[in-house]
């Protein structure tokens, strides 16, 4: 599955769970958050994933996002 197809699938999954998938806006391949994603809780506007060095919200790749979205809540807690 291509990254764009997977990204769209995960975006829909996140939406059904009250989350929003956000991709890093960084365009520099040497940037610490280049190509990474964040899951944002729609109600609180807070990030679900950990922040990198207290600054960069986008800290997960698509595999991390998929793992979080497909893990049952009992295991995630």
C-alpha cells in the first residue's frame, strides 16, 4: 500500500475516533520532524503522541499511527 493511500486510510480511522491526523509542515529532509505525523484530539486540541524535545508535535511515522489507531482501548490504557 502506498504511503498516500495509507495516510488517507489512517486519516479516516482517526476521524472516526475523534482524532485528526496532522502531517509535519517541515520541507527540509534534515529537519527532526520531516515526514512525521501527529494525532490531535479534536475536543481538547492536544496531541495524543509524545512531543519531541518539548517542541515538535509531529513525532510518529505512519506505522506508529496505525498501531495506535488499531490497538484496543483496554490495551492502550
